[in-house]
C-alpha cells in the first residue's frame, strides 16, 4: 500500500512511536533482564553481594528507561486513537499484569535500596518476580499483536512462544549489560548466563520467523518473493555472525584488561534493532494487522500537526537527558549512595 499524497504526518508519528518502543525495548529490556537474572541464595552460596551489585548497575537508569514506554503509549493514544482502543481492549489483562510487575519493581527497589531493611532478600525476590511478570506480559502482548489478536489455538500458542522468546531476549541483553558493567566472579557468571540466553534467543527468533512465514501468506509474499528474497541471505548471515561471535567472546570472559566487554551488549542491541526492523517491514502500513492502517487510524491532520510541534521539542529533550545520564554514570558499577 502506498502512502496517500501529501499525507506524511501519520507515517512520521508511526516512526516516532516505533522509535520509542525500540529504545524502550533496548534500555528497559536490559534492566528487566537484570531483574529476572537476580540469583537466589542456595545452601552453598549467599548471593546477596552479587544481587546488590546487579541492582547498583541499573540503579541510575531503570526508572528513566520507562519514560520511553510512556512516550510510545502516549503517541499511540494521541496520534492513533482508534488503534489504541482496539489494542488496549484486546490486551487489557496482560497490560494490567505488566503494570503490576512494574509497580512491584518500583516498590521493591525503593524499599531494598533507599530504606534500611532486614528483609532485603525478600525485596530482591519481589523485584525479580515483578521483572519476570513484566517481561512475560510484554512478550505475550507482542505475540497477540503479531497474530492480529486471533482468538485461535495458533494465536494463543504463538503468544506463549513470544512471551518466552522476549523474556530470553531481555535476559540476554541484561546479562550482556552485566558483562560490560561488572568485574570478577559476577562478570564470569553473567557471561555464563548470556551464553545460555544467547542460544535460547537464537532458537526463539528462528522459531518465530518460521512460524510467521509458514502461517501468514501475506508476510511470506513480502519476504520470499523476488527481489526481497535476496535480502534474506545477508540478513541470515549477519544474524549468524552476531550470535556466533558473541558466543565465542563470552567463552573467553574475562578478557585481559576487559577488552571488548561492550561487544555482547552491542550485538544484543543490533539484534534487537534488526528484529524490530523486520517486524516493522512485515506489518507496514497496518497498525493493527489486516484490520486498520495508519492512515485510517490517524487523528485529524490539524491535531497531528499541533502534536508534532510538541514532539519536536519533547523528543530531543528526552534523548539529551538519556545521553547525559548514561554519560554521567558510565563505567564499572559502584555502590549506590542516597
């Protein structure tokens, strides 16, 4: 479908919303992954020190990372209100569960970090549970969205698969973040976690791609007809290189002088971007798959122009703040002081 002449605003807002979701998936993805990976104590090992360091590594960033989710949902509501109604109505329950998970994370973080407590371990486990609930909910919502909210066995099964794959992806980028930000025994443990999640993520992406291409003729035609099929070869090779090289690097952690500690996180970020671009290409120009396009769902153009002026101011401000905060708190993790 070709964009109507001189009707560029819906496409621009789709791009802004997509950017917000992508940045959220990367930034909040790693801190959700760190939360899921928090190790429990065992009879042979007390992991409280490692849990503290993991929490310290995301402490300056995790709350601000969720700003991008607010931005994305706000753009969906304001720019595409009819699509917002359809999506939120179909995803009411998993959205509620996700919010419960995010609330649990916020409460447990403050109580275990900012207030003296004898129950730090319980708050750590609450943070872990909230992170897991949020990641599973987000994955399930993505699966429901990708299948066009089909109330079929395939639709629900695919959503469960997506929830597992998204959780594995978040754990992978979270472990990669820890490899970059920590040292010593915790860095070695993070590399081991990343290797396992790297494999799970690769299997998950392959399974999702095959399922989508097999059961959706429209998407199959988009990818497997000429000349689009020629793009599949370099993309497949790139994915193989990313998963393969990061696995090789992780087997050698810790490297001398911590050389290349950023590489796993870089690969995870690039994988997220490639998956997101593939998803966007597959579903464009629909904002709800095969139900409503971005032009059909868009608000009045005068309203969009007014909102666009505000977005031009707000979005660079958020980007600048994000860059500034990461620059200030960059480097290996140290203890948080309040």
